[in-house]
């Protein structure tokens, strides 16, 4: 099962206030007043003893000694991502930021205290300019961590590219998925087809409530967001590119840029995207293993039926021939 992760705090916790708990003391109350209580909790971890620091380009990576291998690898992923990201965002100057490799236990505690769903495996704290990832030392693996980290890094780039410009959650998440995954796999195409046939597709606009989704809903929502961003790219005019799109969003805003890039407003874009999903993924339902077994079984029954019918016809013809060669009177 795919581990779901990721999302920018900026888009996932829009303006949410949380009640202070006495246990958290003055620091917690102050953070709550700003609406950022749980980042404060996350940052409290930094001041514990035993943390190591690694500097890579604009990033400071903080980690426990036991996670040194993970931290070094994250540094490599960051360096690899830089030139690739510039192709999508253009030559933007990223401000300094921090990456924290948290222990699984501390990460789970922070997510629980922040009221975030269990499927969250990494977050980008925009106010703190911090990417918080969970060490895979107990669960998960490096491949998944790589995807999660690049996804959150994309949120950081998007923030530095757009500033305070607001974009829909489906686009923010979908573009991060696009940079961390790129393609839609056969398995994911089947998931989309299943959702389409069972009428479970989630409207793109409903992703504003992503933090209230359960694991399966969130998994589907991220996939839909990825497909929507890929479809958006297909609608670009020939003279359009991602850096141009981002630059326009930063200066003219989301709605005007979407209209200029696709000729559609938000509602029409969603309608066209839904048609695109229908046309492109509808028949992937046949590749669903369960359906495949049923179709296979049906095929076997049809073949057996045809073979029996053929054998019976042969027998009938044989009997007719026998009757012609040996008429009834011969039996007397
Ligand atoms: Zn995200």
C-alpha cells in the first residue's frame, strides 16, 4: 500500500485556530495565537541534545547521529532536484531553509498533537521555512522518503515563486506530485478507473478539505490532483511553459493565468478534466485484477460452451450420416 504523505502547511491548515493546552505553557499559547502551535512543537525538538547539522546549498539539515545516512542522502536529493526544479520554476532565488529528520516516534506525536491525519508522513512548515520528514529507520523506505522530500521541496519552491499569491489546493498538491512522481503508473490509472466507475471521484475543489480525508480518500485526491496538473500542461498553448505559467500566476494571479493558459475558467477546467479522466482511464477498469479474473472466468465458460456445442453438432451430423447409410429398415 502506498504510503501517503505530504502537503504544505500553508494550504492544509488555512487559518485554523487551535485551543491552547495548559501543558504547552507560554510558548504554546503564543504560537496558538498565531495559529502555528504545532510548528513550535516541532521546533522544540531542535533544541534537544544530540542533533547534528549539515549544510547543503541553501539548506541546513538537522538530524540525529543515527540518521546520518538519511541526512546525507537528503542532501544529495536536494542537489539533484535544484537544476530540474529550475526548468519548471525558472531561475528563482530560494531563500535559506531547514530540513529536519525527525524520529518516527517524535513525528507521530507532533502529528497527533497538531491534529493532523495519520497518513501524513512529511510536512512543509511555511512560516518556519522547515521541511519536516520522518526518518525511515523503523518504517517506510528511502524511495518513499525521496518522493516525500521532493514533494515538500516543491512546496518550498512554489512558496518562494508565488509569495502570497493564493492557488487552489489541488494545484499546489498536484504540482508537487508532478515534480516528485511525474508519470501516472498503470496501477494508478486503474485506481482512477475504479473511482470513475464507482462514482467516487472527488471534485478538485473539494480538496480544500484535504485534511479531513481518510487515507484512501487522500490517496485518491493526490492522484486526481496529479492527473489534473498533467492535463493542465496538455492544454498549454505552444508558446507556453511552466516557468511562464508560474511567472504569470505570481504577477496576475491564479484565475487570470488559468484562463490565459487554457481558455477556461476554474469550473470549465474541472468539467474538461473530468471528461479527460473518462476518455483516458475508463477502460483501464479491464486491467483491474479482480475484474480481470472475472473476465477470464467468463472467457473460460464461453470457450467450454462453444466446445460442447461443437461436439454436439458433430455427433448430430454423425447420427444423420449413420441413418442415411443404415436406414431404419435394416434394423429389422
Ligand atoms: Zn503537499
